[in-house]
C-alpha cells in the first residue's frame, strides 16, 4: 500500500530538485523517493566515527582467541577423523 506525503519547498528548492531529476532522467517524485531511501539507509548505518571507534576498541583487546600452531591444529583434526567411527 502506498501513502501520499506532502512536502512544502520554496521555489528555488523545487527547481533544483526538478533539474536534478531531469538530469537523472526520472520524475521529480521518483528522484525524491530515491533520496529518501538513501537517507534512511545511511541513517541506519553507524557513522564513520562510530565504526572507527569500534575498530580501535577491538584492536586494543588483541586477538579474539589464541591462535594454535598450524601443526597442532592439523593433528587435532586428524585425531578427530580417526576417532569418529561414523565417518566412512
């Protein structure tokens, strides 16, 4: 279902939007809908400062888990294969 939204613009704002819509070869209404969707999507994402702060915080904590030696890891996987009788 669609709903109508009324937005009041001054003449120069409307002319600017109409010019941009013509440039993009879409109707003024479609141009406005696209910009509203873009704005909503951008608002749903954290801003750059928030994302960088999260990355810096994660970096301060170091690795999430200790990383085992690759040889040890492969040995454990192989032992798991040999101990599982359900595998062919």
